[in-house]
């Protein structure tokens, strides 16, 4: 599920994942948990788009890695990936043209660019971010973003929306057992993934993003999952091997669900079913 690590860029092409953020009911508890699990430090930023005007920016060393903010009333605790755009105004216009919905009109964030919140035609959420030229996002190191899956009930709708919006090509990498799992490719590199939720998810599960964080191979996925429990989290899916690495799904104390992955532990001999991509011109 994960692309190769990428160096940070000051100017991003449209369609690149450029940030991850957590909406949580308890910012203090989230700070303690992720500081303990990943070694993050935090500083406070002003943000007019959040419920209380606060936005916590997590960093490792001098590099930014993620954001945390208080969830609005009735908003579930969840991790969200942000996707870069050259213009939030154009992204909002194209979202509606392609059958999606703008749920938060473009908002300027002081010193950090502009955002717009949308849903695709089947209700899957997304945040599009127009970053500043000094944008920084550390990836490819332990405790940082690895990649993300869009988990949806309607794969064709997601592919049609995101691939047309960002000029992604897509490739089916699901297996022969009927798993519908697609990688979205930009400039010949996979950048995000889309999964049609199977019977392991209750039918009423809303579409959402699963964000993955790298773990240090010297520590491993199993130890990281065990540490999460000690810090007050829960292991939703016990560590398992995959073609992309050893993965575990974890919930933080506020209910935010994410995955950790050790990309040094690769499951070999995993069959892939290649199919033609209707959106690859």
C-alpha cells in the first residue's frame, strides 16, 4: 500500500499527498500518545478552520510531520490525508463539475496556504491543500507518513473522481480472491491507494482514509503495537505480513484509527491481478 519514500519538495505537483492530520476529541491525550509512540514534538498554530482556532503541528527534529486539532461537535475522530492542488478555487470548481460536493469553502490558513474540504460523488472525504512555497512535510523516516488508502464502498466512483481531477492513472493490484485494491499513479509512481471495503467492515462503515506511518525496522511493527497499548491505545488488527510490509491497525485513546508498517518485512509470492484501467489514457 505504500510508495517509495520521497524527499520533501517546496513546490508540489497537483495530486501529491502533502500532509496528514488528526481530528480528535482530546488534543492533550493525543499529544501524549503520539509523543510516546513516535517521539513527536508539538507547537501551536492559529487556524480559523478549526472549532477552537487551534492547530497543533507535530515535528521530528526541525521537520513537520502531522497536524492535530479538536474535532467539531458530532465529528468522528479520524486521520485524514491532504492532497496538494495548485489552486483551491479551481479544485472546488472541478469537484462540483465532477459530481462531488464542497463541504468547506476555500479557507486561507495563516502562513500555511489554503484548504478546501470536499467529498467525492459517493461521499468519500478529501482535503485539498494549496501549500506555500516554503511547505515542509517529512516522509520516509520512522514515525512519519508512509502512504494512505481511501477505503470506500464504490471503487468506480472514487477512481472516476480522483483520476480525472488529478490525472492519475490507476492499476488494479487486488488478488484473485476478489479484493478490489487499486494504486493511483502520478508520474509513473504510485502515490495513493483505493480499497473497496470487504466483509471485514460493517455495511454502515463510512468511507474514510487509512493513514500509514513508518516504523523503525529495529523496533518493528509488533513492538510498536505493544507500545501503543501501553500508552492507552488499542490494537484493532494484530500485526500481519503483506506485500508492502508488516502492518498493524491501531486506535489512539481518542478513537483515531491508523496503521503502522515496517517496510523491511515484505511478504513474498503474493499474486497480483492486473487489469486494464479505463481512466488511463
